[in-house]
């Protein structure tokens, strides 16, 4: 299967995915890296790995739907089968979700449904919880809501700072996300309502 990674920033999860492909622990072809920021370091990572890139800036489009339609057209040209969000800081429109229904994966730095949104690590730390974690899930029309593929807990220790916790979370993301991507690519995930079974 062919897939695209969407990233807006540093692209550390993208790098973990590229490394997993090299090690053949993801059995799929990364055809395209898409970014909404021309200076995103994720694009540098893609170019170093000789992966095609697409920069689509929201300011060049009159609305979100037009922006999403342009990306959909480009993905179809590349014969992309599924999408992996890796720090893509834009909410996809219902048109986009419909075009790739059940074929968009995301990683979230908390144990959903707790601590949704863009500041999940800080929110969990500030709340004083003893355990947070990482969730890989399918994307639907609601934010951080789709069926959960896998989760892994991360303990918050007394000595942790938000920065230390962020590093711990990212370390776990880099392990669990490539595994989930490979399971999807090999047809090993079956979705029944909100339940995801590993075959």
C-alpha cells in the first residue's frame, strides 16, 4: 500500500516512520510528505530520505474546503491509499474525511478520551495525573475522537517537568506509531463500531 504523511513541524514521528520503513518493520510505501508550512523541518527529513514532498499553504486558498480538495487531488495522482497524520496542526474538513474514510491515522500524546486538543502533554501535567500516555486512532469528523487502535501508558514521575514528559511521550510515540501503521498496511485491523480488533 502507498501512504502519505502529513506534518506541520519538526517531523520526529515522520523520522521514526522513515527509519521503520528502512528496517522493513513498516511494509508499505511512503509516497509523499505533505506540509502546510514551507519551513517545516519535516520537509528536510523527507528530502534527505528522497521522498516526494507537497507544500500546500492555507493562505493560497479561499477556504478550508478548497485547501483540502487540492490535497485530495494530489494524493489521487500519487495513488495514495491511506494517510498518516504526524504533527499536522490543521483540522481536516468533512470532505477530506469522507474521501479517505477509515484510512486516516493519527497519534495523540495522551490517553484519549482524556486531554484532547493541541496541548495534551501540558494539560495532563498541569492536571496532576500520575499516568498519561499515547493513543493511535483513526480520524473521524470530530477532533481526537475516532476509534482507538492502540494505547500505551506513560507514568509521570515526581522529578518530571513538562519538557521531560514531552520527551518520554515522543519516545513512546516513535515506537507504537510505526507498529500501528504496519498493522493497518497489512490489513490486520478490523473496525467494529468503535472497537478496533487486531487480526
